[in-house]
C-alpha cells in the first residue's frame, strides 16, 4: 500500500513508521517506534474485541430498527 492509498485504507504500522513525516513528528516528540509499538500492545491487551466485528451489524435486527 502506498501513501496515496491512505485516504481509502488504513495503513499498516510498518508503512506509517516508514513515512518521513511520521518519523519526523515522532522524533520531535521524543518517541521511538518501540515506544509506540509497546503502547499499542498494552492497549490491545486491555481492549475487548468488538462484539459483532468491526463495521458489521448484529446478526439479528428487529423490524422496528428500520
């Protein structure tokens, strides 16, 4: 995925960390790739998975929902 596709899809972390603007902002803020990966790992451990999956609807919808 290229930077041009970032408006349509969410980039992978590796792609974001390879971007010169992202790395410049991280450097300015005193952050490293390792800092951010560790923070994301901690968040993942304590964040429950979506009940129905990302962007999906429940399997059953009542008629009054429409």
